[in-house]
C-alpha cells in the first residue's frame, strides 16, 4: 500500500487553521476584528503562505470575510442572522444530545461532571474568556458522545460563525444564564439516558444565551445608529 506524507508546509497550514478555529469557536475573536496576514505570521512564528492559506480556507467556510491589503475580518452578524443560526443550532445540537444520551458511558459522565465544575468555577471567578473556553469544552464533550463525527463537524461549523458573538455576553457583565440549571439538567438527563430531556436542556441553554446576546447586539446597534446621527 502506497504511503504518502504531507509536506511540512501543509502541516503548518493545518496548525494555523486549528489555532484560528479555536479562537473563533471559543469567542476569543470579537465581531469586526481585522486579521492581518503579516501580523498573524509574526505571532505564530511562521511564514506568510500557510497563514494566508488557512485564512482563505476559513473564508470558504464562511467564518471570515476577505478584505483589502491582505487582511481578513471576523464578520459582524445581524440579529436576524444570529437568530437563524440559533434555530439551526437547536436542531443539530439537540440531535447530538439525544444520541449522546443513548451512547454515553459512566466514565464519560464523570468526565462531563469534571468539565462542568471547571466551567462553573471560571464563571464564579468572573473570568469570562476562560469560562467560554470551558463552556465549549463541556458542550463538545457532550456532543462527541453521540459518536456522529459528521454531525460534530456541522456543529463546529455553526460555532465558527456564532462564537465571536459570544463576546456580546460581556456587554452586560454576564457570562450567560446557560450555566448551573441547564447544564445540571443536561448531565442529569445523560445519567438517566433520557435523550429528550437532554435535548430540552441543550435547547434551553441555546435560547438563554441567545437572548442575552441579542439584547446586547440590539443595544450596540442603537448606539451605532445614534452616533451616526451626530
């Protein structure tokens, strides 16, 4: 059987893309952030080519937009776009929760309990960026229990688009209301292997977080409009 090894440059492209994907999904890049190829290459200590290729791939995935002068930008979604993505997320993440409840193991539940405790501790310490990272770790650990890699890929694609919007949670000095109650309910549903209850907990988490984000987005839009009138 012929074995082929990818050249190192392709490995660099994958590394850069993975780093940027994590930053987007974890909400570490705010809407409207401008990404300059040369600056990213310096921060990642690599050449321009793999950075540019990784950025182009993220543009193709709809996670970034291409700007002038070798720069790219994190899109600023409208409230209507964010609401639409939330509805889609409820459908696919709810499905992942149902399947996870059918297949989750006792050891996996113990790991989810550990991840949830880590997330709640970061919330209690008022460390929003760390809390968002742990939130992502917890949610994707749940979804991986579905044993549906194609579905997981779809969910990640949606989080690439919505992740930057999680920064709007900070506008009200909140990390979100999707914490103890919904997540405790989610873990409890998984323990009981109750797929419908697990789906309901995930849908409530998405609804609660989306409500906070949309409120902040609308406040931001009103502020921009008032400034334009001056």
